[in-house]
């Protein structure tokens, strides 16, 4: 971030505010993509758990409940 000496203080504050907004938007996008990856992994895991021999319904439920925001 280059804050020019010729910029007034309000302009500098506005520039900093815009940079912070961009940074927050970037972090939100990263968080959303991470949540999508977790949900996709959960969708893959669910049928795979049914293929594990000897795994009880309770054990499947406990495994799925460890996934954040998974609707178990």
C-alpha cells in the first residue's frame, strides 16, 4: 500500500479503508471455499462410511458429527 505524501489525511484513511475491505472480502471468499470443500468431503465420506464392515450406526453418526456444520 503506497500512501503518497501528497494525499490528504481523509484520502489516506479512505485508501486504508478500501485495502481493509479488500482484505476482509478475500478472507470471506477463502472461508466460503473452505466450507465448500468440507461439505464436498462430507458428501464423499457419508457413503464410504456405509461400506466399512462392522461399523455401527452410532459410529457412523459420531464420525459425521465431527465435521463442522454437518447436518447429522
